[in-house]
């Protein structure tokens, strides 16, 4: 309050107070404040002047000074309910909600039928989280004044807090009927509509409020959040920045600007916004959670784990944070810890399909079959009831193509938003077909796909590489640059931006490699960036209208299975998988001792990832060891948890755990050379080991069991294309007998190896040029059909 010198003559204080009140009612707050100050300068104990000065100061946004003035007023007239109520409002404005409650209760003790005090009490109770009490206070206020807009609005806000959004909307609508110009009710109605997912109507409500009170940073921040949900990220950034221009420390606006920057691919900017928000509000769960996701996308996994860990520490029952923490631990290879996170999340939210699938997959990763099978049973029940769950985990749990297809369709229906129509290829005038291979981890996971891309006929094809997952080092980038005509790293770009890139460079055929695998970014393809989209590597249907074709062969996907795949089947004549251009094994055979193997004895091997090792197959393997004197089983270097579990499972079956040997990590060329120390590769089921192709290249025979679904027929396809079809068993009983016979009959095994060695360079499996020509023939036919306006059709490529 400014110091005003006393006038030369004593003023009429009653008239001065009347003038101050009139100025306040007219909205002339500065005039009202000056008039009150004049009175107080003559009479520092003037109750009316102190009371009104406090009310004016509160209206001007000066809650602390208002508390001082109103406290003096209450001391002068302790039995004034109005002064007590206004002091409560001022205390609420300073954040002292407990003291505010006390003043409102004092006002009500003096005047029980006081709607304004009941409204203030409700506001303080809501701020303290005492929601049911707040609701009762608002209801009492309305019992005295049914059209009291402030209480109707407060009731709407607390009903929203209680999760009763439809009732909240009705209450906010009543508030606006009582006072159409009530800006706060427009804002609150926007909050309710946002919670109900009625985004366009919410935006309209915020705009109605902002026309009446343009400087409301919270409404602008909420608009930013809605724009992000609507994928209008530029608009989200503009709204967030407008809020920050009004209040640079508005935490929600900072977080929403970070979300917008993250969606726009500006990850460093996003992290900076989250850091600024957390400097103001260190326990802000949204800022911590979003920072974790940005750090994850930047490949800063340890930082992401720290951010999610803070969320879990603050909110131990936050299922989303536990889930994301588990996902980061999985990417760090800490599968046992990931399993613990997923299991905690599943305990809290047992009906959450995403958590259930991740928990089951983590259990498979550590070979905890008891939990994997229990959760797998629940997954199958969910799928049969048309509930969504990750289709990928089912490939390792079930050999049912029908179930795989149903899971994919459920997932697409409930989890995938198809955001655009495909561009047309009909009007494109290019001599070359532009093919884009989209893969994770700089094509490391895609294996021979990069070799295929490098060999494409450049007179007929432009070849584009699009990589996500992690940034390439300079050496790797140079190698990829040589394989592709264009190479794009979209690691930090969101799916919509990556899809936009494919549209801008006018890709004709976009190739999906990972599908629904853990690192797959199917959202890029859901945005339909290319006229033709092809599943080439994911061993099951994607169940999606945005994928036109699936590359297969007559072994993995006969035409009679068209009814269980949504893509049209394209059968290559030999094998669906490219397997050439691997490094040649070195001329000298490494020693067994150097590889950790015994100097003598039969060596069974399987270098599949641990999640593909199912209990029934492991049972077979242990019986083979029991009946093969001195034999060992050589496995991939899994996580510590998986290795420990497999040793325990071996011991439980009466097999010395030392007979399980886990290979040390090695570069690809060295790993291929080491294969030659093995005698026989044992395939997995129901998800075959794509790594069997490495064994065949190194000259190690592969015993496989041909299942029913695509994923369970990969080994049969590889063996057939390598001239080893006699090593394909129809079931696990025959698989076990065949493997035991080869281990017991050295000449029979030697004959398999001689045939494999003799056919290796001529076998279709390893003829990459032959494979390339067949793939190009498939692409050319797809393109011709598209250009002619003919819908996708199933077809078989004719062998050369």
C-alpha cells in the first residue's frame, strides 16, 4: 500500500470509503486502493478501509499484502464473518490452505448460512486433497444459493478430481448458465472436456475463457497439451510458448513445450525444457516421465533409467513408470531387473495387456518358464477375447498361425492409429522403382538386408536406407552410405516425421523389417508413407491394412494360409530369407579350449536368443545330453539371469550344469569361425532360430522341427534351401530321435557335413544374386499392379 501524506484538512472518511467501494465495484482497482490508503493514513485502525484495502489488494494479485491488511481488519472486528472469509481467500492465495480453512470455518461459525464461506472452504479442502469434504461444502453452498456460479464451478472441479467427469461437465455447464461471462468456468469446462477426450470442444471452451481473460497461462498450457494429443505439434509449441511469455516459470507450460519439441524431433530442446520444469518443481511426475522418454530416445539409457527411477520412488504404484523402467532395463540387457519391474506393474494393474506381454517376454528372456507359461496362458485368453496384446510375444509362446493373426488384428484395432491414405504411384514418372528399407540399429538387426540393398540393380532401382534405434558411428555410416543411394537416420525423429520423410522423397515401396518386434516402429508405416508397403522379415502377419504384402516362400507360408494373413502372400522360389555375403570362416580352426569347450566330446549348439528356448525343447536337449557321453550344449551368451536359470533347469533334470557352455561375445566373423567347433545345431520351437543360417554357412548341420506357423517353419525353409531337407523333423519326438542318431552315428553326421560343404556355394540359400533377382521380380510386379490401379494380389515368383 503506498504511503499517502495526510491532507491539510481531515477528509470525510465515510465519503472516502464510499468512493473506494464504488471504484472497486467499477473495476477501478488502483482508484479503490488509493482511496483506502487515504483513509488509513488518517485512521490506521479504520476497519472498513483495512478490510476493503485487503480485498482490493487480493484482486490485484497481491495475496501476501492482502493477508497482512485483512489480519489487521479481523483483529479490529473479530466477529465479522465477511472479514474472516476474505482473509481465508487471501490465505488460500498464498498457498496456506490449512489457515484458510480455519478462517472460513470461523466465518461459518459466525454465519452458518454463508454460501461464499462454504465456497471458500471447499476451495481450501480441494487444495488439501480432501475431495469428499470439498464436495459437501460446495453442495451446502448451493443449498443456500442454487445458481451460485463459483460454487457450481468448484463442484465441477472437484467432481473431475473424483473421476466423475460427466457430472463435472453438467456442473460446469450450470455455472456458465448462471454466469455466461465467468472465465474460470469456461477454463474448468475445458479441463473436463479434455479429460473426456472431447478435444475440439475443450479447445473451444479454453478459447471462450481466453476471450474473457486473455492472460491465463494455465489455459494456454492446457491447449498445448491438447494440440500434442491431436498431433498438432507446431500449434502445441506456439500455445506453450504463449503461456511461458505470460509466466516463464509455468511448470505445465514448460513440460508441454518439451512434449511438443520431442514430437518435433528436437530432443535436446525437450530435455532442457523438462530440466527447467524440474528445477522449479523437482517432484513433477510428468516432467520426470517425459524426460525419461526423451533421454531414452536419445540413447541415454542410464539417464532415462534415473528419471524413471525417480518417478517410481515418488509414486511406487505408477504403472506407466514401472513399465518404462522395465523397458529401459531390457534395452540395457538387465532382463532379471526388467522382469521385477514388469511383475510389480502387473501386481498393481493385472488387466494391463502391455504390462502382461512385457512381463511374459521378460520371463522368457531369463528362461523363467513357470511364470512365462502362466502369463502366456493369460495372454492367449486375452487374444481369444479380442483384447489387445503385443503380437510379438505370442511367436515365442504359441505355434498357432490363427492366434498370431488374431493377436495382430486386435493390436492394430486398439493400439495403432492409421493416420493417412497411401500416396498414389500412378502419376509418378520415374524409370526406377524407389525402395526404402526401414530397420533398427543401423541394419545390424536386419543382417543380410544391407547386403541385398548393396546388390540391387541400379539401372532399375533407387535404394534408400532408413535407420532408427541408435546413431551410426562414422565407419558404419560410411559402409551404409555405400550400400544405399540415400541413407537417412531417423533415430531422433518421431514416427510421423519419419513417415513424412518417406513421402517427401517419394518412396514407391517401403519395406517393414522388424514389424511388431521390440524395436519395431510400426507407427511409421501406419502413417502410410508409400503406395506399396511390404512385410519382409517379421515372421507373421501384421494384421494391418497398411501392409500390402508379406515376403515368404512355399515352406513358411503356403497359399492355403492366406486366410490367416491380411497381407497378400508373395512366395519366393527358394527361401524368404537372404543368407549370402557372410564373412568366410578363417582358414585355421580355433581350439576348443580357447572357446571354453572340452577337448573331446560331442558339441550340440544353439545360438538363438534365450527367449526362443522353450521348456519342451530344453527337455529334449537335456535328454540328448543324458544319452550322449561327454557331450555339451553350447549356447549364446545370454544375460546372467538367463544363464543361471538354465543351469538350474539342467540340474533339476539330472544334468551337470557344467555341460552347458555359454559362448563369449565375439565379432561376427569370429563367431562364424567358432561355429565350426560345433557338431550339430539344434533349432528352437515354436520360434525358430534365424541364427541357424550362420551354422549352415559355417558347415554345421541344423536339425529342426517344422511347426505350423511361419515362425516355426524358418528352420525348415533354411534347411530346404541349403539341400538339407532330410534334417527336418515333423515333431519333437522325431526331432529328438534324429539328433540322437546323428550324435551316435559319426558317419551319418559326416555325410551331412560333406553334402553341406559341397553344396554351400551352389545352394540357393547362399546365392545372394539369385535371391536378389527374385526379390526384384517381386518388387517389379507389385509396382506394376500399383501403377495400373490393381489392388495387391498374392503371387509366386518364378524360379530362374
